[in-house]
C-alpha cells in the first residue's frame, strides 16, 4: 500500500516538453497514479511537487551504448587503472562501484539515472554470450534495457546469403533472436570480422568474403529484408564497413542507398581524404544524404577529448587502433558468430585527426535537418563515456560554448570541417527529440507523456530560454527529478531509490521451420543447442514484445 | 530418470553434453571424464554434511545462521572466499556480503590463475572461444599446459581432434606443439616438443619475439637449440590460424604474471603475420564466472578489498594468502571451497586462531576448522545458476534433484539468508 | 622547520592505513586536531591519536614541516601518500604504499619498507636505509606509466619490479635488485650498485639502467653494443647493451666490465 502511494505524484507548474504529443514548452500539471500518467487524481493521496521554473520531459533514451556484456567486462578487466581513482563508495542505499570510461553495473545505472536517463540499448550482443549480457542487465539497476544481436558476421547468416535462401535466413534470425532474448539485429563490419579470422580485410561493400563468395552488400541486404519480414520494431542497426578509415564516407553514402537502417556512430563513418595526412570531414555530404532519405537515421558517436576505452565487435578495427597507439589490446573471437576487441584510447585536442573527429559529430547533428533522425550518442565508451552527454547538449545549444573548444583544438578542426561556419543552435525541443522522443520512436518504445503511459520522465532545473552552455551542461548533468514508472528515483542529481528496470526482447515467428537445419549447423558449436537458449525466467523483469 | 546436456563444473572446460541417470540410489554418468564422473557421485557421498554445525555440534539452521552473522558482523577485516565449483549467482551474493561488511572477497584465481589475469592487465589478451580454435586452427600450442592431465576432454572436444568447420580433417589438419620442461603426456603426442629449461619460458618467448621483429638470436636460449627456436617462430608465423593455450606451468614458474604478459604480447605480434589467439586453460570450474561477476560488480577480477566502502584491488596486498600471512584478517567466510587443504602451513596455523564460517557440501579440513558449518548444496545438480567456461562462454547449471534438506535451496540462497541476518 | 613527532603504540595486528600522516594534512593543525585525524583499521574509522602519541608543533605550510615517526610502522600503510612538500622521517620500518603518488618533499626511512613505495611518484625524494619491497616507484596494475619524476635511493636491497614502467626520474640501489628491475622502462635512470636479478630491463623501450655488480643472465633480446668509458657520472669501463628488442626497445643497459 505504501509503495503504491509512492507511485502517486502530482507535478505542478512544470514546463512540459513532449514532442510525440506536440507539446513544446507548455506549462502543465502532470498526474501520476500508480506509476502511470492520468488525466486527474485525488491529490490528497499523492506527493505534490511544485516545478515552477523547471522543465519536464520524457526520461532519456540511449539508442547505442556499450554498457553491459562480455566485451564491456573484458574492458573492465583489461583496465584496473580505469577503475582506480574512480571509485564510488557504497551508501546505506546504494552499491559501490568504480570506473571512469567503464563503470561497473550498478554505477552505470546510477550515472544514467542522475542524468535523467532510464533506457539504454546495448547494441552488441554476441549470440553465444547473450547470457552474459543478460546477467549484467540483471545487475544494472535504474534502467530499462534492450540488446541488439550481432549477426553481420554470423556464419549461418553468411551461408544462407550465399545460398540465396532468404526464407531460411529469416527463420534463422528469428530463431537467434528468440533464443537469445534480444530486441533487434545489429551488423558490425559485415563480412569483415569473419574475413579477419583469416587475416584478410574487407574495405568495400563489394569485396568478397572469403570462403563464401558473398559480399557485404549481400549480407546487409539479406539482414534488411529479414528485419522487415520479421516486422522487428527496430530496423537493421549497422556499424558500417570500412569504419574509422579516411575516405570512408563513400562507403557510408553507398550503404544508405540499400534500404531502411539505423547507421550508428556516424561520426566514425564520415571521413574524407585518402590518408591520415589529408584526413578531413565529409559530415556535410553524409548529412545531406540523410536529409534526402527518410528511411535512414543516424546517431552521432560524438568525441569528447580525454582518455577512454574503445570497445567494438569490429575486431580488426581494434587491432589496428592498438597497432597505431601501441596500447594494450584484448580480443575475443566468438565461434561462428562474431568478434570483439578492446583497447584504451586518448582523444587529444592537439591531434589534427582527433580535432576533426570531434567536429564531425557536431557537424552531423547540425547538418541533419530533422532531429527525429539524428540521435545523441558517444558510442559509449568509444568516442567518450556517456557521462558527457550534458556537455554535448550544451555544445549543440550554444555556439559560443562549442567555439570555445574549437579555438583550443588543432587547426584542422577549423580548416577541414564545416563546424566554424555552422551557426545553428538547437532548441530545447530539438534536444528533447534527439535524446528521448527520437531514439524511442526509432526503437518503437514509448517515450512520451501521453495519458495512460508509464511515468518515465525527467525534470531539469533550467529555464526554457537558457542559452548559456555552462548552465545547460550543469542542468542536464544532474536531473532535479528522475521518475521511473512513477517512482522518484533521483532528486537533485542524487539517486534516492534503487529500482530494477526491465529488459525488452522480441518474440518473432516465421513460416519456415528450420529445426533440422539448426541442429545440423550446430555441429560447429562447442555447446549444445539446448544450452544455447537463454530461458525467459533467467531475465529479471523481462518483457516480451510479440511482433505478430 | 535420465538428464541430458547436463553441464559439468569440475574444470574450466565446462563440458555441457553430460548425461546423468539416476537409478535407485545409483548415479550413472555418460560422456564425462574421470574427474567429472567422480563429481557427479557427490550426491551419494557418505561424508555429505546435512546438518548445520556450531563448534562441531549439530544445531538448527537459524541458530547456525545467527552465529555466522555474529562472527562476521564483529569482524573488522573479514575475508570472504568463494570457491569456483558454484554458480556466479552464489558469487554475486558473496561479493555483496563482502561489500556490505567492508571486508575482502577473493576466489581461486588468487591461488592459481591470478597471474594469467594480471598478465592480461599489462598486455591485453587476444583471445577467442574454444570453437573458433576447433573450426579454424591449424596450429595448436600448449605452453606450460598439460590438458591430458588437467582438462581431460580438451583435446578431443575442442582443440586438437574434432572436425572443425574449416578443418574437416580434425587432427590431420593441425600441428600440435608443446612447450614444457617435462615430457608430459600431451608432449608425447606433439609434433614438436620444445623442452625449455625449467623457469626459462620468459627467455624463450623473448627470443621468439626478437626473431619476429627481424633480430637474430645468437645461440641456444633457455636450453632450446637455435634451430628449434627458429622452427617454432616459423611455425607460429606461417600457420593460418594459431592458438596457444597456457597452463599453470607458466603461471606458477619464475616470473609468474610477467610470463603471461610476455606471451600475450608475443601473440599480439603474431597477428601481424597471421591470426593467432591465446586462451588460458583456467583450471577450476567456474573461475571464469568469478572473474566476470567480480569485475562487473567492482571493476576488478579477484582479491577485492571493500574495507573503505569502495572496491580496491592489488594482488599481493588484498589477496588471500598475503592477507593471512600478514595476519590482516580477523574472520573468514569460506564458500564451496576446501581452502584449508590448499594453504601453506604457516597460513593454516594463523587460520586456526580466527573464527571461520564455511559452506561445505561434505566433510573436509575446512569444515573441521570452521566454527560454523552451513551445509552446501551441490551446484549444477541440486541447484541452478550460471557458469562460465574458461573462454568466458556462459552456460546454464541445471538442477535435477532436490537437496537433502529444506532450509536452503542453494548456496546462493544460503548467502542471501545470511545477508538478511547481517542487515537486521 | 617545525616538527611533529609520532610514536606508534599498539598498532593492531590487522594493520592500518594512515594516508593522513603527511605534511600536507598536518600543516596548520593543532596537536589536538592531528590526533583527531582519521586512520583506518579494517572497516573501522579510528583516530590517529588512538595509535600514536603525538608531540611537537605543526607549521603553517607543509614545506616547513617535518614529521618524525619513531618506532615500528611496518604495519602502517600509506604514510606520506600523495604528499607534496615537507619531510617525513621514519626511524624504523614503514609499511606498504609509503609515499605512493607523492609529488614533492622528502621521505627518509632508517629501516626497511614494504611494497609499492613511491608508486607513480611525480616528484620529491625517498631514501631507504634498509631494504625495500616490490614495485618501488612502479606503475599501478595495468597503467603504462610509473614514476614520472623524482628520486629514489635504496641503500639496501630492492625487491622485484623496481621502477616498473618508469618514465623519468632516478632510482639508485646500494645493494642487489630483485627480478624485473626496470621492466617496461620508458625513460629515466636506474642504477644498481650490486647485482641485478633476472630479466633486468625486460620490455624496456627507453631509459638507462646501470649495473655495477653482475648480471647472472642477460635476456636474449638484448644486444651487445660495445664498451664505453664512463656512464652518467660513473667512471670506468662498462659494456653497453641495447634492448628490449622483443619490444623494439632502444633502452640502454650498462654492466660494469
């Protein structure tokens, strides 16, 4: 009874932003009854909070963050020095933790919640290790979670593509999603990670994948079709081929023409030039193509200067990066499926390449006209840890604030990008779209304040007219309130209640039964098909979404 | 009753194809190795502990839990040691207790595999799952590892003999190299046995690394002839996909974690020429699981001190043997491990003087040493959970029989109940 | 210079952590305030005054303050951790992490010291009359860079991993060094007057190691580069080596001829 009471809240006088309902800065009262937004309620049975002078919006949604699973933990293991000096003590309420670029599970939940975020999408689940991702999901409080399954280098996927058997491919994707309790399909350097298993490299969409006589283009195409046929809530989420290399924007433009997809951390795929010497930004061209194609969305992958850890399923990329820097490097090839690597990296203002990378993320966000199709991310922790989102918001909203950094970094950022010429300053409404309504819509998960919706929202102590970057950053760094399913979980930037979020996955169905085929293809796994499956009981607060 | 695809948690290879039949009071096991078969007989062990003990006297469950909680609450620097033949769920509970108490939590890596982990932290570990080796490898190296005695089905199930997706010929498609000072059983079937002098692995690796970088090493190194060293370097460089498995031989010989650091760097360098991976043959069942659970909870893999309210890590400082040897522990909770049997004599003497609570399946020296003994539940037979294979592949431990008592469902449950006592 | 005198009394068996024993923390404080500073015994926070008698007088600034500890402090960890100025004199043995991450000032120990002393120090000076534990002046686990500046003098023998990953500064050892002295060195000078243990200079990229005594066995990835006369102010003949070639290193290792 008492607990239900806590989920009854009246929020008075807040200035509300709810883009999915076309509410743009209106003063409104919100009523939360038993965790859901309602028209009206008995205020005597609720906690009443006056939000005069504060803004209210749906809580944050991170569409791409490597915050849980085998690779992330491989990074934590590799880097005790990332934890040492970044420890957080237990309190009477909260668990302890550590980590700057790779916070531990509980700390991850707390840090997101204090920024007003309550949903994060882990975009790189290796199927065979999905149980590990779920184990960490279970240990990550405060957040709702979803995971995307790595299928771009899955041998069975490639085989079906080679056999031109789309129907079986659909069934295989369906089987894998259901077995691993994941939410959608991710492709990382399709074909390229498989090829690297033979020390071979794939740099274009038309290169041949060794052993199978298929191209990345065919793999991507098969996966796009699979996502559509299975009616997945999220389209193919892709880390493009040729990522991180000068001149790769051409691969990006070519990939976009293939159909609906979400191109993640587009910053790493918007490079011009032929080498690191004439490296430059082609963000404008990439953004223009995004503007032309309604079925394409991107997220930024914004760089913030400083030390971080890079983690990706693009194993050859990590190997190369470690060869460039001489830093330690861990790798984890997953049989028949995927790869992954980790290496520390420091983005320096004094580096021309890093300065251009920094500018590109902002250019993308400012050149893409429709905020519903470009989302704020740092590809956590690859371009920066997620704790920097408030700073990035401030850079986007205040030209003076970002120009200050521009003035401090290598002149290439001035000379080889369009950032200096960009005067656009995003409005608060646009930020709300980029950080919650937009990514939620693309994931087909709710992030609105409609009547009947679960009350997941964030309140920030900021005036809608605020234009000063410093103040914007400060306000978004510590939410005045974060409310999750009606519970006040953060107050004044401090976590006041620990709750366990949910994990979403999709239930899909297909026409063709490939059970026999699955067993046959499992011959080359070292575990039994039965033990491959993650039972739904394993997942704390699991929510199955039927795509029927 | 027959149970298929049962997961075995004796060693790090975690076979998941075991068949267990329960016929009357008898247990029939298929597919498991000798070590695994013995483990499944645990269910009918005559020395099974079925009742809680305080000071050697049978008491009821609540009394035992109260006493255990009292001991741990009163301690200023308790050490929680979680063995590896249990689920990660149990481990997480143990970690939680250590954090709550402000104690230290540690597990088997501190005794055996720690140097492998510390090697990773210095160099990084280019690795893969076992199936990747089975499917792709044409060169398999065992360095200071002897799977025919430590991981009995390693060669037949994963690394040498089985057909792989791209190695249809199995053994015929692979070369086997063993680097070991001894003529081990594995060395006997090797295509090349590099008989390095004891404690000289580091020198041999250094020579190979220098050769890979275009340098010449004058003569013999570490008791290995110049020609053999070049042969080894050539084999490694020119294979299509190589894998080196490392064993405790390397982790426990002179140089300890530096050996692993260097070998991981050697493997890193080999990736300039070909694809090469390195996989530690972690010895105990769920060692990997402990490392994963500990790291995701604290940022550190083992030997974590919570005395200041936040996690700290520094092997040699906060690790079990070092703490006990320096007398920096004033109470212990030992779960699913016969720690006393594996400790040096001076440490055992110190342990005698401090209160110990243990969770044990059957009688053992640790149980005899304990002030409070809580009956253990056999993981993977009487309780479910998660286990990680030595290559970090997570697998489900599945319950198929009831424990012989009703006061607890699993070691995880026991620790949760204990945690609740500590909090009130 | 003003002086605060500490005398250990009944240090508990489980040891303690006392990073507050540092001129930076004592400066400007009365004796009463110093006695009230925190020390940590296991999971309990205690007062410094419970375990030490405190006498003398503190200065206003840390650079004018000398802390003298008379007695056995071998179970006291983290003395002088992160100190930036002043002096700490220990007349006896000291525990782990002495002067860990210090950036300035001076620490002198008349006895021996535990492991991790001077870890990642970035300035100042540590002198040990007796023997030292492992990882003196080294980097923390996993970090590429150890000591970046400052001076360490060990008059007795040093343990393993001395000066691991050091980037700059100077370490001298009067006696012998353990295994892996100067491992992963990237710069700076390490002088061992006695014998160097196995694998000296392993993984070194740059910097100078001088061994006055003998080296039992040189790593095969070091190459002899000929005889030199005098190195870094030390006269006489040395044989020079370059390494560690396993890591493409260009470090210099000189051994007395």
